[in-house]
C-alpha cells in the first residue's frame, strides 16, 4: 500500500489482523498506524537477495533438548 | 556510621562481614522507610515485609554461624514487577495480570536468592514495561524522590525511585529502549543495561524479546558491579543467553581510566537530538573530569538516530503485538490507553517490514561495533533531567528521538550515572557505552567518575 490508507482501509487491515475493535478504540489505532507507516516506509530499501539475517537459526541453542 | 538504609551494598556488605551490622537491622531500616515514606513515592506495588524479615533472620543466623556466602548475603533488594517471583503476585501493573501469582522464580530472582539477598518486594513499572506513565492501570505511577511532582521516567520507574529514596540499596529492572538508564538518570542513580544475552530474561515478562535486557540499578556503579556479578551468566532456558566467561567485575574497578579513548557522537548531540544547553554544559564538565583522569576524547560518527529508532520500534511493536494479540482481540479495554496505543498498530505491520527492520538492525549493529573498535567507550547524556509527572501523549514514543535505544539495537552495555544537578536540584546523567561483553571497562569508567566527583554524597530529602 503506497498511498495513504483511508480510515476504512485501516479498519479493513485491522479486521484482517483479527482486530474487530470497539469503535472507541479505532481513532487511536488509526493515529498510531500513521506513525508506524512512516517508520516502515523508511526501512524499505533495495537489498541484495542474500541479505536475509532473519534466516539465522542457531541450532546449537537447541542442543540441550537432545539430552 | 550512616543511617543504615542509606548504606550502599558495598558498605553494608563490609559491615555485615565484620559483624558490625545485622541483616535484620538493615532490613528493618528499609522496611521502616518504605512504610512511612512510600505513600509519597509509590515505588512499591507489593511489599513482602514478613518474608523479608524471615530471610534477614536466616541470613543473620547463617552469617553468625560462619561467614557471608556472597557480597549480597543479608542485603535487601527489590524487583521490577515484571520479574516472576514464586508465590508473590507479579502484575506488570496491568489489570490483565491483577491476580497473577507465578509458580516459579525468574532466573534473576533465583540468583539473588541463592546469593543470600533479602527480597523487600516488587516495584512499580510502566504497564508491561512499555506504556506509561498511566493512571488507568492497576496502580498509580511512581514519583521522583528528588521532586515528587516530577516523573522518575520509565519503565523501571519504581525500581530507580526506591533506590534513590533509600528504600532499598539494590534492585533489578529491564531495558528495551532505555528503561533502566532513563529512570536511573531521572533519579540520579547508577543503572546498567548489560550486553544482550549476558543476563537471562527467563521469567521476566517480555516487552520485545529481541531487544529486552535485564539489569541492575543501585546508588553506585560499584553496587551495580556487585549485582551484575550475581546475575550474569549463561542460562540455557533463555534462547538469547550468551555462553561467555564472566569476569570479576569488582576487580575491574581500578579507579583508573588513564589512556582510555572516549568517542562522542557529535552529530547526534549537535544536529539530530540536541540536548538542552544546561544538559550539554553538564556533559562537557563530565568529559573534562575524564580528561583530567587521563582519558582522551574524540568525535565519532554513528548512523542516524532515526535509523536506530525505526529498527527498534518496528521490531518492538511487532513483537509486542504478537505477545499481547489474544488479549488485544478479546479484551482490549483491560489495557491502559498508553500501552494499547503503543502496540495495537503492530498487528498491521507486514512481515516484509519486520524483516527489513531486522536487516537494518544487523547493519546498524555492525556499524556501531566498527566505531567501538576505534574507541574504548562512547559517552553522551542519557536524558534530560526529570520532567513533570503528567499524562504524556503515547505518540511521543514514535516521534521523540532516543539517545538510549541505539544501544538496545546494537546490544552494547550502557551505564547511566549521575553527573550533577540542575538549578532545580534534579539530577543530570551521563551515559557510558562499551564494547559487547566489555562491562568491565564501562563499570571501571563509571566507578572512577563517581569517585572523582561529589555527586554520590547528596541524597533526596523528603
């Protein structure tokens, strides 16, 4: 979603996330999401395909479970 | 001898070993102050007075029969109310956990109990160590002992306030973006965020597991070193725990900083997040103390604060949402408004953005370590002196640049110490950041600074 979402868009996104919030809480979600969108827009960057630190999995951490 | 409740851990420990001070007497002195004065500070949410008295009596008997088993034997301490304590309510100040009584101690509580410490009770925090200050949660927010109209900052609010007020000589807090260092700064005490993984978080209610750190707060850096010695070490039950050798932190406190090279992130302080003139003046005076002790100071360039903050906050809000998703979906009204605002949009963060934030974090951590390969320490103010305790719009979490969160992103050890007092008598703060797992140098610098300055001689009066 590159353009600014409408309030209805955000309600829809919230429902997709399982958040069927009471109406009184929607303004805070809409405002907070505005701040989050600014941050996520800034971290989006073209990176090499291999730049994937989220794939790190430390098998040694599970060694104790084999005992 | 100073009033017992104002003794440092090191002083009390020495006196106990010499049999000049009884753990019972020390514990009663702390309990007396809590009972008579904490109604002005609200630093405790649970006081375990009878348990403390029993532990103090047991410590006294054991010490009289032989000798203290550690420097913490017979020393009273308290814990932020997110550390699990078996049989003692652990609430995180949240209505969601109003009746939560853990069956098992957190790793840190196990270590402090094994060292012979005396648990006084549990300290006020911001809700789940993230949302606050709040007046719509389980307990009122803690106040600052230096000025009760002021905030002790957060989220380890009650922990720092309790130490500054002379209610307890030692406590533990947690730090995901500055939650040990900020309160330590506001309350004029020492607080250390250790290297990520040095201290186990097992049994500590999470904020953001990829950046959560547990660590000590106390009146002096020397006391912080004593506490760190007790709680540092590998714990296979914390997946982030590091299996590294633990040095003798007290032995590292040589008093000398001669030859150390100190880096100052001048771009941050001059352009990106300039502190007030008074805070910068106090910082310059602190740097001159280090120059006078034989250290050298040079400017360094770090990645932009905004990059650190973006990485930190995207990871945090995503992880926080995941931790609290079920409650946010089923009973959002039980959260305080501040916490709910700060986490609810985490459910709308895309996986792609979370992974981009992890990538950015890795890049920033590498750049931070590269700078720290050229200098021994970084120094900068921790925060501005304490502000009024009043409702803060929760969006400030997203909009205000942080001088502390970068070191959660990098995982580096970071200590806050008191560096003087402003015109209102509120503490200034100095942040000392070190290389990964080099707490020894950080503590050495903090201890040398405290011993070269008069700031540890002044206590809040109320």
